[in-house]
């Protein structure tokens, strides 16, 4: 599957083997079978299916995950990383420029429809662990499922969402500030990656030996 990313740049979406692993214990939103995870309106290929599965996993493993020391450390690193990124976005004028773009441009911000396909179950689960109340429907026509009038409704975003700046904004920032922006997002990106790996490993282990 491929989909449009940020006006004109196409990226591939990978089906995440982690989802299939999670269905191994019968945790499928559709009919309780692995086959059911890839068909139907609530399959893992749909956002609704992924949200349902993330909630099921949260119910089943959330408390246990939050009790793990490594997960706690990574969650705290992620929270810190998110704050540092947001602060840099504010200080360097990125937040203001993107809010203005969303308001003024006919197509709104570059959080285009289809980008939600990059948000897979592990990232949704991380958002639930962070206390985010995932909203059920896309609020804005032509925009990503998770975009509200006030910006992204997710706290933990995909790496592409964290990293992407359009060429005009890059030019406006200049090389020095671009480096500052990249350095500011480092902890968020790293801890997100490590957290996703750790959660996948834990759940995989617990599924094999409950
Ligand atoms: S990155 Fe560029 S296109 Fe995307 S919202 Fe910001 S200003 Fe607009
Ligand atoms: S997940 Fe959030 S940041 Fe990423 S495209 Fe959607 S609304 Fe934008």
C-alpha cells in the first residue's frame, strides 16, 4: 500500500508484523481469527480496527506494561523528548508557521488524508499508555484522521510527522535552525523507537508464556 505524504511525496506503508503477532492470542477486532484481521470494515487494515486492537491490548497488557521499569524510563524519556521538540518548534516559529499555513492555505496543513495509514497499532497503544483519548473519527475532510482544528490529537506521532518540514519552511528556517530542530527531536524519535521495540518484545513474551 502507498499513500500521499505531505503534498506530492509518496511513501510506502508497511503492514506491521507486530499486529499479526498480537492477533496470535485471538485479539482480533473482527471475529477472533487471524484471517479476520485482514478483512472486513474492522480489520487491522482500517483505522477503526487498529484502534479497537490497541484498546484491547491496553486492557490486557496496559497495567503490566506500565509497571515495567524499562517502559517507565522510556516513557519518561519520550515525554521529555516531546516537550523539547515542542519547545523548539515554538521558539523557532515552526508551530506558528504551520498554524498559519493550516488556516490560510486552501488545502490546509500538510497533514493530508491518508497519512493516518502510517499510524499503526503499536503507536496507538503508546498513545493510550500516555493517557491520550484517541478520537474515533476524522474531523476534517481531506486531512489526516487525527487532525483537529487545533492540530494533531496524538501525543506520540509517527517519525515522519515529527521530522517533516516542507521546503519553504526549511528555507525560512535556514541551515543553522534546521540543525537545531533536528537535534531537538532526537530524543523523541529515539525513545519512541526503543519504546515500540520494548513493548513489542514484552507482549510477544507474555503471549508465549502468559
Ligand atoms: S510543514 Fe509546511 S506545509 Fe506543513 S503545515 Fe508547516 S508550513 Fe504548512
Ligand atoms: S498523525 Fe498528526 S502530525 Fe501526523 S499527519 Fe496526522 S495529524 Fe499530522
